[in-house]
């Protein structure tokens, strides 16, 4: 049976075992913007015991391999199908959640301003920056990058490939920028933990921010570590 090892890249590990994303998230290991890093380097940075971590993740991986859990290895699929999945699943989710969180966050800020004002003002500003960044980013991918990749898959033009690779550099920088904002949001919210006695809407906003972050990690992983590697 296959085993995961410390010499594999984070992106490759998540590609073969999606459940690793949950484990990496728990340990604060960035597998999306830094998917090219080896597991070894990530564990060293976090001062995590190699043997204990490998034992844990491989036990989880063994269960996955022996389960009937549905899984698509996107590295083996038609890239056009992967693009369709990114747009229909992750882009659609991001657009929807950004709009819902935006409306809810304003309500929470107004109600809780007197006793959680500074934290909420910071969260509101950070989220506003994230929303602006992501909306422009998603449209740029849908209207420019993905059609260029689709054209390249039909006509393997070296010139077009060079243009795409330059574009990907911009996109990956934007992924990193969004990742930094998410790190700031995570820090300012103490890991999306609401104050004691927080209302239902306050809890819902932080729950949605947490879900948005986790989906963005998977979304960026599919692009950086799989889609962009086919070119």
C-alpha cells in the first residue's frame, strides 16, 4: 500500500489524498500558495515531529484508500473538466459567500460596535480588501486566463504558452496576496472564535469566514498544484 513521505510536495500529497487538506489546515500548513514545498520543510518550520505526523497522516490515508469515499484525481482528468469544476464549484461558492458575508458583517458591526468595535472594524476592513481582490481575480480567470488555457489545449502554440505562463505569474501572486489577507483575518478573529455571548449572526459570520478560507485553500491548490502544472 502506498505511503506518504516527507519528500513529497504538499500539493502532491493533497492531490492524492484530499483529506490531507484538513490535517494541514489544523496544523496551519499552507498547501495552496506554497504547494511546491516538501512536507519535510513544512514540518521543520512548524516544529512538528516527523514520525508522529507521518504515522498520523498515513493511518488516515490508509482508511481513505480502504474506504468507498468518492474521489476524483484531477491530475488524470481533462483539464477542461477541471476548469469547469473550479468555476462551477469554487468560483460560484466564493461569489455567493462574499456577498452573504458582506451583508451579515455590516449588521454585526452595527449591533456589536460598542463592545467589539475594534476587532470588528479590523475584520470589516480586511474582508472588504479580500472581497475586492477576489471578485476581480475570479473575473480575470474566467474572462482571460481560462479561455487562453482552453485555446492552448487545442493549439499548442509556444507563443500562447509564454503568454499564459506570464499571466499565471500574476495569478499566483494574487493567490499569495489573498492568502496574506486570510492569515490576517485568522489572526484578528483568534481562529474565527467569537466572543462569549455572541449572537447567532456573529457566530454565523465567523463560521462563513472559516468555510470561505477552507474552500479557497482547495480552490487555489487545484489551480497552482494541478491546472497550472499541465502547461
